[in-house]
């Protein structure tokens, strides 16, 4: 295509000092650089959150273990949850959005480049604020550093009576600050998708990933707002004598739960919808077929977006809502499984009759499909309210949502890494190391999270720093912990692959996967302006049309 | 085909092994009956198990069907070197197929919801029979307070309820309150869990069919020592239960031989938090000690109720339950011994 890099005569590219480079990156408003910053930032927190998970798993290896104190353990699970959701998965997904959305719709940048940079730095400082609590959290009270209230901070645990010192304030402020960053990015994604599409790129021709990011952006706007409101109310409670959640003064603990989960459950879909998007881009390319049922996939995503706004209280089946409320949230939760199921069927439909190439991105997508199927089904089991009275707050739930977030979202994100790394860096990730990463992670994942369901069924509650011997939980927990370490090894292989391939990887060229969406039409890495000439789009697969002029998609749409 | 049968057999065997492991695990502790949700001993737990079996069977069938499709398409449609250079037929979708895999899940959801709603109603809206025992449970950071309003009995950490004859059920209805943060009452073999939320009274019930000790623990994160907020429910025969109530009614024993220990108790900070009926000790922040010796454990199940543990608990609670709200009492050795001697008489 005509959009390779153009050389501008007289521009000196060589010989920049590291300070100049640093200055360029810190002050950048380029969507691609911000995307990379988001992703590197998220990967850093993946490692930190992972170390916290390992500390948790060492402590739980056997009953009455004494590796860390209960106080440290409680901080670890609070920090692990908060970090992984807000400072690992969210930034990485926003990073991919930043990098890919303009490239995929034929735009030269996001709609609001400065807002984009501002949002990233808000998110970045949010994370630093959370971790600064390790230094500043104890305040003048000597009350212990780092928040230990759980990532939901259920009222009244977050009140000053139960959480003296400043650790909870750091938690509150960091979520408030990074939440504002998320809202900024969401506005940016929506505006970019609606206003910045290139010539011929109608809504109905957008790659599914772009559609899914549009829905995700809308959900972020709806979901983060109540969380931010709740954080402000909590601050009012803690410092201005408010009593919203102060149960000692007649406040409502249940109100906090509603506020938190009307954020918290849409949040799950905020995270999983981009993962669906990755799968919807990668599976067709490696099956050599277009996505099966594109309009239905869009409709199913929008349906998930709407229905998932009315399922939040399924986190609260044990809180004592009346039977009608419980029934309502049971049926909405089961209903959200229908569009999700349709998606799984459509992915299988895409592979059906294709010629599947088992490159590493596709391996991770298949892992994603398999694990997301199980995660969805255990979700349906828990939507059955009375069953949830047994399973809620137990290790079964912990296993279930790690199946969603690790087995689903993280696997799809790894697929995205292997798939788009060549575009971002110009070099291929090593297939060999990639396969080591994949198989080690699959083995570790299943050892950990398959087995983790069972202690839940045997009555083991979550968030306990130790447990009694003789309950039959010891061996199971040991297996879970060993699996966690195997996953850690896989992550080391992955990070090593990212580094070594950047230096030694094979040159990728513009289009290493013989793919069909616009980002593959420009050079790898793309120039700052993305496309020398913004390409004209005639169908959902512009590059297919270009490669197969005798049989273009535009005939069929 | 043979390989498939072999794999299936192996899978079945490992599943059976897993189940037997789970049952063995549940039976490993002779002092208690375990915490296995698959071993219900009471109507609510049994209804839940029946519903679980139904839901798991349906989701299991869905899993097998989709998994088979997935494995089939992966193995059948892999690229072969013969056709690697050409593209397969480009199929864009099919309205009929999409309709089919929309309508079938809708029907499944309807069925699952009906089954679920039925059990929700049966459990949550169950009328309380007049012969039911009422107990008020108050969750505290990190122990349980039990009040029997009809009998005027207050005790801690070990709940006593009468066994319920399935022919003439005498269920126990629990009123759930919290003094501080959220907690959750969970005895897996008797009923599902219900949270104890401050300012939000909840209710749950159970009708245990067998006598014995049933265990569980707090399931909602409530602070530092959430892990050692253990639950013990003693299900007694009606006669034993009446006997227990009678004993709990007795005023505290006043034994002449332990006056020194009693003086230590009543002149130190103990009485700010603990109550002993019929004495000046009427604190309510900690467990009622009037009949301390009728309990098997101390510190909400964290240690057995032995003189050594009691002494250690008073001297250095951190050794047993780090982060509990019981302070180290800083008593001299002789005072400590006298105090433990006094507590030993509170039968």
C-alpha cells in the first residue's frame, strides 16, 4: 500500500542522548508511545502483583504456616487485588486501545492527544500513590502501612474506627486519581471511534476489536463514576464527619456494597470485552476465515454491555437481600451468559472449516476459549443463588474469578502480545520461547486454579491467612502453591522473550501474519503519522480486498 | 476409538479418586464432622446440594458439548502442508445457526432460573414454626456471641442447638447481628452462609438431623484475625440441650478456694470486657465467661480450653491469635496462676 514511511529530508534522527529520549517519552502525546507506556507500566505491576500472589501462596502452603504475619498477609491480598485490577489489567488494555484503535480505523492519532497523555499520567501516579502507602501509610498512629481492608474495602472496615492511619486514604486517593485517568481515556476512545474514522470506515466496517473498545469505553464511563463517588463519600466519612458508611452512627454498610459492585461487576466486563476483541481479531487470521457472524458479535457485545449493568448484586447474595431481589439478580446474571455463549459459538464457527495455524497467538486464544468456557459455566453455577450461599466467599469463587481474569483475560492478552509485538517493535517474538511460555503457563494455571475450586467446596473461606489442620485443605493448597510458582517461571520466560526478541528477533516486515486489518498496511513500527496516505476502506477486511482483488469482501457485505 | 475410551476411563478414574479424596478428607478429623458442602446434615444444606447437582449436571452437559465442538474443530481443521498455500472457503455467518445457538441457551436459562427461584423462595421465605428455637448471633471482631432470648442465656463461640427430628422438625432460627464489621456465618454441612452486617439484621435457619459437633468459620473478611474466627455448633439431643440450658442458667460458681484469683479478676481490666453473672464483672466487649469451662475451646476455637492455654492466652494472646483484641494482661506469675485457678471453677 501507499502508506509506508516517508523520509523527510534534513531531519536528523541519530545521536539523541538518553535524556532527550526520556524527555521525548515523558512529554509525548503520540498515541503509540502512550500505548507502549501504558503496557510497560502494566507489565511492571504484573510482576509486583505476582510477587504479592507468591507471598500469599507460600503462606498458605500448609496449615498454621508462619511465613508472614496476618497483618502482612491481609495487606498482600488487598494490594494484589487492587494492583492487578486497577494497575495491571486496566492499563495494559488501555495501552492496546491507545496503540491499536487509531491504526485500525485509519486515524493519525486519538481524538484528544493531550487528554490522552494526561490520563496516562493520572493512572501512573495513582499506582505510585497506592504503593507509597508502604512508606507513608502508618502516619502518626503507627497503625501499619499499606491498606489491609481487601480490594472491596467493605464498610465499615474502611472507617477510621477500624482503619486508623493513612493506608486506606492512599487506597481511596489512588483509585480516585487513576479512576479519573480511566474516565479520560474512555472519553478519548469513544470520541476517536465516533469521529476519527478514515474514509470508507463505516461503523459496520470497523474491526471487532474497535467495536468492543467502544462498548468498553461506554462501560468505563458508567462504572467508574459510582466508584469515584463512593471514594469521595468515604473521604467525607473519614475526614469531614460524614456518616454515609459509618455504621456506628447509623450509616449503611450495604450502601457501600452496592456502590462498590455497581462499579465492580461492569468492571469485569470492562476487562473481558477487550479480551473478546483480541480473540475476535486473532482467531480469524489464524483460521484464515473472516469472523463468523460479525453483526451478531457486535450485537452480543452491546447486549453484554447493557445486561452487565444490572447484575452487580450477585456479589451480594449472602448479604441478606430479599428473595425477589435475589431472584432478579439470578436471572440477569444467567441472562448475561447467553450473549457470552453466542460469542464462544461464533469463535468456534470461525475456526470451523478453516485452516488453523497453531502459532503462539492462536495457542493462547485456544487456551482462552477453553478456560473462558469453564469460567462462564462456574459463573452460571454461582448465579444459582442458593448454590452461591455455599460457594460465595469461598475459594471456589477465588478460583472462578481467576479463571476469568487469568484463564480468560490474561491468556487473550498474551495472545495480543504475540500478535501485535511485531507491529510495535518491528521484530517477531520468538516462537520457541513463546511455546515454552504457553505450555508452562497452561500447566501452572491448571494446577493452581483447577485445584483451587476444591478447598472452596470443602468449606475453605477466602482471605484467611492460615487454616486449621485436618480439614483436608493441606495437600490441595500445596498443589495450588506449586502451580503458582510454575506460572511465575512462565512469566519470567515471557519477559525474557520480550527483551531478547527486541534485540535479536527476526525482522517482522509490515504484515507478518498475512492479516486483514489496517494496522498491517503500514510499516512496523508505524511512523509517527501512522499512514502517509490514509487508506480508503471498502469492507471489514481492507487488506483481504487488496490481496484478493478477484474476490473482495466488499461484494458480500 | 480405543484411545478415546482409555482416556475417558482414566478421566473417570481420576474423578472418582478425587471424590474419594474429598470424602476421606472430610472424615479425617474424628472430633468434628468436617466442612464438606457435599455432606449435608440439615434441610437447607440438602436443598442446596440437590439444586447444585441439577445445575452442575446442566452446565456439565453444556461443557461436554462445547468442549467436544472445540476439540473437534481444532483437530479437524488444522492447516496441512497440502493446503497451506490456499485460503479456505470464506464463510461470513449464518442466520439460522445463530438463531439456534441463541434460542437453546435462552431455554436453558429459563429452566435454571425456575429451579433456582423455587429454592430461593423455599429457603428464604420459610415460615418460622412456633416450636423453633430462636438464637441471636452477634459477630464481634474475632469471636461469636450467642444469646438465647427465650431462656435468658448468653454464651460465646460454641453454639448449642437441639437435634431436629425430620418427622417433627424443631428448627433453629438465627437472628444475625454485628457489633462492628461484616462477618458471615457458615457451617457448610448445615446451611449456606449468611452475612452479619452492622445495622442490617439478617435471618437464617437450620434443622440438623444428627447430633455431633459441626464446624465452620467466619466467611466474610472482618479484619486482622478473620482466619481464627472459628465456628462450632454442638447439636445435642433434646435432653442434653435442656440440661445444657439448665446449667447455663446457674449463677457463676463461688468457690471459696479461689478467692484470690477472683480478686485478681475483679480488680483488673478483665471486667471491662468480660462478664461473669452475679459478680461485678459485666463487660460486653469480650466473651461472657460465666460458664467458661463448659466450652471446649477458647479464643473462638483458636486453642483448646486447657489451663496451659488459658494461662498463655492471658499472658500473651499474640502467641495464640496475633492481632486479637484481647490485651496481654501483664500479671505477676502468682496472680496469673490464681486467676487461671479461678477461671477453672467457672463451670
